């Protein structure tokens, strides 16, 4: 295995599967099985989960809501997804802990870095909910922040597309996938990998990002075992 400790970022939208909204239990169960397989190889797995399948702060604000209030709703949406993912992993017999950036002590542990690292060392999957706990941030920023804090070797951004392309592959049939690209080239070519805050934080801390298609079963295992034909590596 190429990596010892990974931070997997899953968007909320990924959990929708074929649906338009909410959580697809089948998709969740597939993710749980793929995550279980890598834990069985001794990989330590931390996960940051998004909330876009339920609520996004900017969407509320665009309809006249107070942005901070709206972002609080978005952060709580990530906690809902975190609970669902925790349930699916536990059903697959994977030991987990959910830690949240906003305290909800009755349902999850608060984020405590040393505790999170201790769970990881014990082989428990740690799910981080609530983003960074601050409005105006994204769960991509939370993913980079938590990855640095828990000293993950890499961020694996699981998406619907199989990597970074020269242009949007869903709109442009001539688009070509990069197997590997530098942080500087992503910026100079104006490619979209994560929002700027998250991307810069990763670059400054020399934390590689791999963008890959999490919806193809077995891809997660291939990525952690160092198969660089899967996805795009940014470093
Ligand atoms: N959010 C926030 N602070 C954070 C992370 C998330 O306020 O640190 C809110 C924000 O409103 C965002 C929503 O939570 O729109 C859901 O997160 P995100 O859009 O990153 O989810 P994803 O696109 O990955 O599903």
C-alpha cells in the first residue's frame, strides 16, 4: 500500500446516487464496502463529508436568507450525512467515530485532534462532520485542514469524474485527462480542483490531492495501493 493514513473527501452530492436529493442507501452501502476493504489492508481512514445533497449555504443566501444562518444549516447537513455514513460503515462491521466541528454531544464526539489521531491508530474510521465549524468555508477546506491536522499522507477527493481534465469532460468531448499535474499548473491553467482557499492550503502544506471516480467500485483500493492510472494526482 502506498499510503498509511488517508483523508477521503466525499461530497454530499455523491451520496445521492441516482436521486435528485438526499441519500441513496445503496450508494452509501457500496461506499461502506469500498472503505472497509482499504481498512482491512491496514490503511487508516479519515473522512470529511459534504452536505450539498441536503443544503448549501450559498443556495439559501441566493434566495434572501442570511448567509451565516444558511451556512449553519449547511454545516448541520454534513452532520446528517456523517451519521448516515457512520451507520452504513457500522452495518458493514467497521468501527467508526463521528467527530463534529460544531458540538452536538448527544450524537457525536466534538472534534479533538489528539482523540481523532488515537482513533485512527486503533483502526477506527473517523468521520469529520460540520465542516470547519465556520461559515463562508467549504467542506473541501475542512478536508484539507483535517488532513493536515491528523497528518494524513494524501487527500483523496472522490467525485463523479475520473480526474482532472483539460476542459469539463461533461461538456467537451475533446477534453483529455491529466494523470499528474502540479499545483502551479492547476492555478496557471485555471483548472477547478477545489475552491481556492482549500487548494492553496493544500499547496502551502505540500499535501498531495488525488481526484478520482469514487463511484467505480474498487477504485479507492487501487488509488491507495498506488495505481496512478486511476484519477489525477496533484502535487
Ligand atoms: N459549510 C460551512 N462551513 C464549512 C463547511 C461547510 O459553512 O466549513 C456549509 C456551507 O453552507 C456549504 C455546506 O455547509 O454550502 C455544505 O458543504 P459543501 O458545499 O462543501 O458540501 P459538498 O459540496 O461537498 O457536498
